[in-house]
């Protein structure tokens, strides 16, 4: 999983539409600069993508073992006493 490491920054150039720049400016709040805002947004989005990927891997594992898990659950339910 990707982890943010503070360190040296690299200057880069990106092209954004005017409506995105206006939205960034309208939501700057405590951010020091557009760069700080965009870096934070990118970090949050990357973390979201990685969480989604982990959830898909977990689901794949569960699905791979679904038959065995269902059989075990049915077996356990067979030991329940009627109320």
C-alpha cells in the first residue's frame, strides 16, 4: 500500500479547466496554496483507490472459499437447538 512520505517536492506543471480552478479557489480554506490543496486531494484519492483495491482482493478471497464457508455455516447451524 502506498504511504505518503514527506520529503523533497518536485515542481511540475498541470493543466486544469477554469471551473476546477474556481472550485479549488472557493474551497481553499486552510490550505496554503493550490499545490497544497491538489496534493492533499490526490493523496486522499489514491488512498481511496487503494482501499477499493484491497476490498476487491478480500472479496476475491471470500468468493474463492465461499463453498467451504457456506458448508461450514450449514454444519454449525445443524447443531442449534430449536427454541
